[in-house]
């Protein structure tokens, strides 16, 4: 180990979505406030939500969020292995921040030692720069069919003798059975690493749990560090599509909203391979907006004022599905009266054609010729060709309003294999206007890739993710809707404060930290860690 003084702890869960990511973020904020220099780490993550670091590496968005909790800039080493499922049996693999290749899970498991070495290299890099590493496990450590391939939970923890805290989600039911079963299924060499457990998301009087907690402590000889309550108004960005597909996604946010009739209504297409859906979270917290995802053709005329086509891990497959579902024709009709915005894969769909000459989406090639491609909406005179090389960029951008650049820079990032260009028969007509460009841009032609606005001011296309996290861009879109479709207008009550998304996230980190201090035996936790 590069730093002999480094301390570490790993938060594992009795199941997926037990609250590991949020607890990890909370512990990072708690210890950071106490003056301890700490970093998140997750050796292997599986998610379609990814982020690009400032030096151009791709990691899971959950580790980027956790780095914010620790007041750190995201780095590649925080998540050295990212698995992005592309089908039921195949994965798109990111190793050390770059595309490594496509393979099935058997091929991946067969190279366990190689990938474990990559993970340990990143871990030791962080160990040399921090006082404390708070690692997060993946799924459950008791997947007995995967024990010999594990590099995400106990298989990694045993390499450095990392003490493990188990998190159990009481909302799922059977919390004591899940704790007991998880620990008892572990072989003795791993069981010894479990130093405590936390019961998470409890509602009500925690004293009713005491008899059960005492029995589990006696049976497992492992202490309970605390019972963390269900926290209202907590927002930590969802890690993966499992969270997204849950019926309760954004339910608490919606329940606090006024009637949608007083709002600007935004619909986001729920694509089958949607990626980076967390970038729309800022919209849910804006009091001017009513936002929902939809996957069927709306039955109510005028239900939306704006429709957003998000990014996709499999753009061709999702475009094909959108056509079959009828949403494609719905959006074409809608575009005559409302605003349509496409981001990344959604932007590619808004052009005339997408071609896949390298067969990067083989599972989607049925039903169309990859050489001739698949036709898009035709909103822009553009074509997209999928390339093997992935574009990974995190930089500042200029927002251009009426041809003039804003005084403020926007922050965003790009993750895409496609390259989009004006169609061969394009002759300069109906070009629209450039609304986004890199801050370093010094002229030299109009590329559609950063961001364009159609001449009728009703279509926006861009490759840039994370734009709605910039208040100036969100305000620009709201104003565009009001001007172009004569919306109902905004009638906020006097004194209404629209919190920035950065404030929402920071408040959530602090709220987690406060609940950890209140409900977790931090003295025992520090003893387990050794600090």
C-alpha cells in the first residue's frame, strides 16, 4: 500500500438499492466536515448513467456524485471498471475511464485477475492521496454463484482486509432475514470482515426494532451501528435503471408540486436503453415545471409543452422501438406546436439518418441496412455515423442568445460514438442558429454537434449532457417555451424561491451527514475504521 496511514471502510448491501450509494455519500460528507481527507471508491459498477471527468475519463455518475459529497473533483480512479449493459447477455465495458470492448459476462468473469489488478491499481492511487477511502460494494455480497468471480464486494475487501458495514433496506421487508442470510452465506474468511450493520430507510418508532436487533446481534456476533430513518426531501441521483424503473421514481418530488395546470409541462421519452436520465433531475425541482417520463402515446391533447428525447445506449434500437410504439409519429405531430429537444442519442434521432457502418449495435441491425442506416425525424438537415472511437469531453460552453454569447459559462460533458454532420445535399437553407459552443471555440465553421436551434425556434439538438444543471440554460428553455407556444405563463406566488440544483444536492449531502451523526454510533464506526 502506497500510504501506510490510510484507513478504509466498505459499505455493502444485503441487496441492490439498499441505500449503499446514499450512505456512502453521507459518510463522505460527514467525515469531510470533520476535517478528514477522504475519497469514494467503487471497483466495479454497473450503470448506464455515466460522467466524464475534466481530464476526459468516463466513470459512473454515482462516484461523481459521491466525490461532490467529499468536496473532491471526480477522477477515473474512483471507479476503474464500469459495466454498461447493452443487452441481456452483452456488456459495453469501460476500464480505467476508456472503452475496453464489448463482451459477455462469461468472458468478463474469465479475466477476473486482470480486472482485479486494474481495480487495485486505482485503489492504491487513491490511498496515496487520502486519509480515508469509503468504498461501496455492488449488489449483494452473498451471490453464491459469483463468489469465485467477485471483485466488487468481499472479493475486493479481502485483498486489503477492509472492514465491511452491511446496509439493509427495511422498506423491502424481511430485514432481519436478509441480514442473517447474507452473513451466514459468506465463507468464514469473508464473514470475519463484516464488522457491523445498519438498518436503512426506517419509518416510525425505531424502538420496536430493538428485540430483533438484539437477537441478530447475538446470532451473528456483529453489532448494529444504528437505524437510519427514511429521510424526506432527500435527493441523491439514482445510480442505475433499476432505480429509474421503480414506480416511485421522483414520486416524492412530484407530491410536493402544485397542479400541472399552473406549470410548464415537460415530457421525457422513456427509452428502452435510456442513459444519463439523472441529468433531468434539476427539472423536477424547478417550481415552474411539471415533468414526467412517458413511454406510451399521450391520450390527452396538449398534455405537454415540451418533449425531450434523451440519450440512449442503443440509439438505433430505441429509434426503431419509438417508431413501433407510435411515439415517433406523435412527436412529429407535436413538433408543429411544441418544443422538441434531443440530447446525445436523442439529437441523433432528430436528424435525417443514422448509419452504423461498423455494426456497433448488432442487436439492433435487424430490420434495416446498417450501411443505408435508419431514418430519423428529419427535424435537422443532419446525418449521424456511429464511430468506434468514443468522444469523451468535459468542458465549459458558451450559450448564445440572439447571436450574442452569454457572460456566464455552462458546464457540461459529452459521451458519444456518433459524429453528426450536415447532410450531403445541404445547401445552407434552414440551418437554424448555433446556441452552444465550446468556450475555447475560435470560429472556423458551423458544426451542429455542440448545439443548434431550428429556425422556427421549436427544435433544440445537442450532444452536451448536464445542461439543465446550469440555471442559465434552464431559464433559457423556459423563456423559449413561453415565447414560442404562448404557454399558460408562470404565476409563482410572491416570495417563491427557485433553488438551484447545486443547492438541492448540497442540502441533501448535509442532511445525510446530520442523520448519520444523529442515528449512527459514530464512536463505534471510528473504532472499526481505526481513526
